[in-house]
C-alpha cells in the first residue's frame, strides 16, 4: 500500500532560518496509528512557509496509492496536519513527511486501535511489581502487534500543543519496555488482542498521587466547584502537559484508574468525573478533526480495598461517586463508559503499600469483559456484577428481600455479611446523618435474591440499605454476592430512604 498526501504549511518566513521538518513528538518508529474506519491524524512542524509537504505511507500488504491535498492546521503557525485515508491493513508501514528541503520518516508503523491509559499510581503500577512479572513478560513477548508508549511526568501551568518528551518511546513488548509500564494498561491489551486480531497501541500517561483536578481542563472544572491546590495536584497542570497534546491524534478509547487522592471529597468527584469525561471527549473529537469519536469509550476501575481494618472510611462514598452516584456503569450520566469493580481484591501484604494491590490481572480481565461489551459492542456478554433491582419488606418478621438484576442472571453467595440497614428513630422515610447503620446478615438466598435480617433496627424505622460499605469490605474474592456465571462481584450499593418506591413491596 502506498498513500501520498500533499499540503501547504505556515512557518518561519526568514531566509536565515535553517530548514527542518518534524513529526509531533509521539509519532515514532514502532508506533500504532488508529485503524479504519477512522482516519488517523498525523501532524508535525516545519519552519518554511508555503512549502508543499508530502506525507507518504508505504508498505503493508497491498498496492494502493492515494493522493490528498489538505490545508494547514491553522491553529498554530508552523504546524502541518493531515488525515490519512482509512487504513485497515495492519502493516507494517513506513510513514514519510517530505518537502523540497528534506524529509523525515518513521518505520514499522502499524494500524490498530489506540488506547490512552491515565490516572494515578494504580494505573502507574508497573508490570515488574506483579506477583509473577517474569511469567507476564514471557507471555507478552508473543504479542508483537501490541506497542507501548509512556509519557514523562511533567506538570505545566500553560497548555502544551506538543508532548515534551517520553519516558518510554514506542516499543514492542519486552522485559525492558514493560518493566516500568502500567500493568493494567498492558494486561488489558494482552487480553483484548485475541478478540480483535489486529494491532493495539497503548499509551500510558499517568502519575501517582495525583488528583482529578490536575487532569481536568479549565472547561471541565468550570462545571463543578473546586478547591485550588499546589504542585502536581494543581488545577489543570497535568491536563496541560500530559493529556492535551494527545488530543490532536486519533484514538479509540481511554482507560482510567484514579480516585484515591479525591476520596475525601466524593460529592465533588461525582460532578468532576462525568465533567472530565465529557470534556475529554469533546476536545479529542474536535482537535482530531472529528476522527476520534465524540463519545469514545471510557473504561475505569473502582477503588480497590485499602488498609486491613473494618472502618467505613472515605473509599465507599468515592466508589459510589465514580458512578455519578448511580452505582454502576454505563448509566444515564456516563454513557458509553464501563467499569471494573476491585473492592474484593485486597493485598494487605503488598510491599508497595496496601493501597497498591498486586491483583492487576483480575482488574484487567474485568475491564476486558466490560470493554468488549461496551467499547466493541459484542453482544450476549454478561459484563456486569449483580445489582439490586427490587425489594420486598416483611415488617412482621423483620426481613428484607433483595432481588438482583431483575432475576435475569443467577447469583452466587460467598459470604453472609456485607449488608447493613439504616435505622431511624426520628424519620419514617429518610436516613439522616445521626441515624444508625446496623448489620443485616443474609438469612436465606436463591439464584435471584438474598433475604437479610433487619432485626437490628428493633422498633426503629427501616429507612435505608447499603452493601459492602467499607474501605476494605471483604476477604480476597469473598464479598457476599457475585454473578454465578461471570464471577463478577456486585458493586457497592447504598440507598438512604425507605422502601416505598415502585421497586419495593410489602411481603408477609
């Protein structure tokens, strides 16, 4: 296949300027560009005004030639931008940008799906820190069509157009390249590859200990009240330097693992997270000349367990906030998103701290199943854990029946604990800040529902229910309710009002 694209550029007008032409920083040997039906956007810089630049794609498995004339980008002087034709041939290709003063090429370029992996330290958690990294690397080296790239950690108070360097240039999987690469990002790609059977490009842009405000643009934060911070948690400073530059390329989707640094402000996060997703989608779509989908798939990981203690803490409310307070994803506020539950994956012996569990294979497998259903529209996949869909109250014998997923998917019960009910002495309808949550152990269950005891309320009003509402709610893979056939845990759940709505009924 051979593709040629010719267009003019705006650049330096002074004859004394030395001639140069460059690709943008992340266009490198061994990279992956977005495959068809989308058009990959390729851009770079030059310092000669009015010169015709030719972008040629050669190699692959066919023999097709196309010439397209494109206008300069227009946003910044000296920047040239072009859309390639939709290419589904995986390659490898050579991509050459040339004009009469010279040329520059990148080699071994593949066409596949490009994913960006972002967030804080659990996304930044290296392959080398897994339980058996040697096994993972040995398997990884068979996946030559997956390529990885990692940014430098760099903050900026001004917005970058181009990326300022890389911690790992585009590379094939190897011990050297994966040693300091995101385990979740890599494993998701490795597990996805057999289902796609074409190249995958995984871009890690993450920084441990960072907040969502740092990864959000001013436009996103304007949607929610925020508190200004300093350092790598300051508003916008990582969006400016580590994410905005990628908005000019075509991508398929994003994976996100972050929230620990925002756990003490869950109400704000419930606004900020959907706002950031919407803003990233808008900017990637616009700046990629409409090629990145305006609703590209966005996968995320709910916070895992942390600390070997039984206190409630701030993590449960943040997990809830990660779903925009709706409990699961996708939902009406977060369309085309997908989620991996991780609260049942504690690793209290982790040498990297209890906040960094090593069970990233579980996380990636759960993300993969949801991603296949949501991001790739595969049908017939049961990709979510059980979720409460109906309630039956027997006040006489103080029992509450909880139906899951409208009875359509069977459940498995692994633990009788995990449910609590809110008991109020003052309100028959609402659980208040001073009301009491008491344990509601499972008494009976079948494949559709569980029944819990509400006797702990005594004569007080039953006005709420919550499930696995602890920072570390259960032993490893032993929370109370799972999908029998998909092995997925039910996510944390809370309702702070009485059982008088259309989903509830009185029994007995």
